[in-house]
């Protein structure tokens, strides 16, 4: 009776403060409503041992209880995340372990590889069920806002390639090449030689198959390789959705490595997620803790200011910055829709636990971008110290006319 009474008092306090369209069904048949409106989310608690996650409803506690099967949750993912965040922010203070913490992470090449493979080597078939047909796993670019996911991903790749102003005869290095879409598009459009590197064995296997299928093996090399082991120089370097795995303390060295690999007169682009906390803290109310435990082990997001400072320390001059936060919110939303559409297949493929992890993670990402907890920036840079005559007069001056207009698809 003690726990039931404590929970009932807690529920009354929450209802008085928040009025959430939420209902909690207890193991004894009791139902606790948090609003006079019909519930959008129903939480089922099968045993008294799960009550602690409700009494301290951080996003980590709630997410862990759901993933581990201690509670069941019924409702649309967007509603689950919205109500979960309202419950956490309305009952907890953004301080201590629920603040925007900066974690201390020890890193090594071996550890980095293991962390990358944990996330990206779930299985290629898993990612095929909710990414676009080219398996582009990064923020898409919605030029008009009404593009479908596949079109927006191709536009994102073209947006990047235009920004780095590829010229005939250039060489391109793509750090964290994923399943190969960017290097394939670059070779098709511009006929240039490309090297794509990743630490994911599944990605290497798939990317090599797609390169061969596209008849581009003479132009593209895919490697299972750490960026610290690459030998340059390259005229153009792209890094898309990769520097989140580098580590805050390693960023100056990371950008110094890009500088070393970049040819004189070359240009590089970093496309990555950033924290909006000025001290590069993780997302609040235990959200960062959940992602660290279940999704991205040892991932660290810098504030934009730290990223820019690290680029300068690495010998690079920033020449263009673009915020794509709105674009990533929509990208994650479309991923989430596909994930829900293929939910049964995904559960059959990877099991209920992993299905639950990714279900709340994708919906949580939409919320985090919408709340301005995280953002996405494309940053173009060149070697520091270049004469200003080497820089474009205007942003659109880099729009490239060297592309092959007939190569308008990256179908894999």
C-alpha cells in the first residue's frame, strides 16, 4: 500500500501542475489519469518494481524502463516524447544529473572503432527499412520544404558538392563515408577520383558493392580505415555526420589532421550535429544519458563556437556557415514515419528491445531539434593564411557548373 499511496499522491500533484493527456495503468487494475481529456499516451506498469522510474521521471529512467520491458507504452512516438519531456521538465530541476552535463570520455582508436560498429553495424537490412534507397544517414536538405526523403538526400549531397566547388581533376576524401552515397554521386557528377573511409565493416561491404554496381571502381576506393591513418593530399575533403564521434578534446587534432590532408588551395566541409549549450553540454533531463547508454556510446556534441575554435587551432579558416536545424528535424520526422510503417519487420529483424531503442530515439531527435537543444551546421573551410584573392566574392559563386547534367541519380 505504501508505494500505491505514494504514487497516487504524486499523480495528483502532477495533474494539478501539468494536466497531461496521460494515463497510467497499474498491475492491480488501478488507473491514474493526469488530465480530464482522453489520454494520448498510456503507460502500463506490470509490477511495483517499476514505480521508481515514474516517481523520478527523467528521460533516462523512463526510456530505460521502456527499453528493458519494465513498462509498456501505448501511443504515437511523437506524443510519447512530448509527454515524457513535459513530465520530466515539469517535475525535475535542470540541475545535477539532469543538467546539460559534459561527460569525460577516454578514447582510443580501438574504442572508437568499437563504438562506431555498435551503432552502424546493427545490420544493413535494418537501415534499409527506414532510410532512403541510397542509405544516406545524415540530415537531408529540403530546398522547398516539400521534397520526399530520397530527393532531399540527393539535394543535400549536391548542396555539399556545390559548396566545395569541385573542379575537373580534383581528388575527394569523404571521412565517415557511410554506405557510399556521397562518393558515388561525386564520381558520377564530376568524374573525379574519390576515397571513402569508415570504421563500419557493414558499410564498407555495401559501399563496395554499390560502387562496383555503378561501374565506378576505377574512380572510387572504399576503405575500412581510421582518419588518423590516411595519407594525403586531397583537393577536397568532406566529413558528414562524423565529428560527433571524435570527442571534444580531440577536435583540434581532428581538424589539424584534415588540414594536413588538404592540398594547397583545397577546400573542406564539416557537416555535423552540435550542442546548443554554450559549454557543449548534452541534452537535459537525462536524454543525453539515455543516448550514451543505448544509442551512441561516447558521442560528444560541441557547441558551434568550440567547433570553430578547434578549426582555427587546426590551421583552418572558416569561409561559410549554414544552420540546417529545421532540415534535420524534418529528416528525423520522415525517418520516424518509415520506421513506424515497417515496425513489424524491424521487430522481427532486430528484436523488441532494439526496436524500442530506435523508436524513442528517432522521436526524441525530432523533439531535440525542435526544442533547439541540438543543431546542425555545415561549415566550409580552407587552409589558414591564404591570400583573399583565393576566396569567392559571394556565397553563390561556388555553385558548380562542372557537374554532368545526365548523372542525376544515385540509385544503388
